């Protein structure tokens, strides 16, 4: 059971929803009408959104190259943590935006993305964490994990 979880990774439908929201955010950050009174904030926001996209890609990455089940799960959970951190940084940066016709759309999509991460992705994380705990509790040697 846990081996299949580690190979499959996040739900493809959830990843599609996360990607869709990220694409809206990055499009607004690059082409949209958003403003800030702080010099350099828009460039910083674009970088934060790019980093967020990299974390999403990392989450979706194939982990079959990792030989041990335990390590696959740890890598997957680490990717989730990195995604959360990148999302938090992006949200904090976006709080300093002060105007523009696309500001509300950006905010709504950030909220939706945040909700997907803390609800749907969190459920999957809990499953992966339980699988990892079961491996650790069973005390299997690494040779037995395969």
C-alpha cells in the first residue's frame, strides 16, 4: 500500500487545480494591472510566484528513481513543506500590493490556492505521513522496504 502511495504522489486532479491557479497568479504578476507603493515589490512578487511554480513542479515530480520507499515518502513530504513555505512567502509579499484592476482576482486566486493546499493536499500529506510512520514503527530494514 505505502509503496503505491510513494510512487503515485499527489492526486493528478489536485495538481491540475493547483497548476491552474498558479498560472492565473503568474499571468497577473507579469501582465496584469497590479500596483504597489513599494519600489521593487512587483519584481519580488514575480520571483515568489516563480518559486511557487517550481515547488509545485517538485511536488508533482516522479519519485520512482528513489530506491527506498521511506526516502520517497520523506521526499514527497519535504516537497509539500517547501510548497507551503513558498506559498506563505508569496502571500506575504502580495499583502503589500496597493491597487490595480487585477488585484482582486489575484487575491481570490491566492485564497483558492491556499485553500487547496491546506485542505486537499493536507489530507494527502496525512496519508503519506501515516504510511511513513508505519514504516518507521515496523522497524523494517531498508532491504525489506522494497
